[in-house]
C-alpha cells in the first residue's frame, strides 16, 4: 500500500508541476526548453545505444 501511495503522490506532484509550468511560462520559453530537453534526451539515448551496439559487436567478433 505504501508503494501505491508513493506512486499516487509522485503522479500528483508531477501533474501539479506541469500545470504550474504551463500557466507560468510563456510559449516561447516553453518551446525553447522543450527543444533543448528533446536534444539532450536524444543525445543521451544515442550515446547509450552506441555503447551497447559497440559492446555487442566486440562480443560477436571475439573468437574466444
């Protein structure tokens, strides 16, 4: 039950922060922050996938 309460509280806080952000930030600032966040998350995902891909390639080409 404590995990359910923690998840409910976490979602409530996230919802409240999103509502505050949507009401307080201007569309230009919100758009700029959204683009920068998207670039950051795409870069992190690309770098992590590259590491896994290289590790798999090394594991497959390793003869012993």
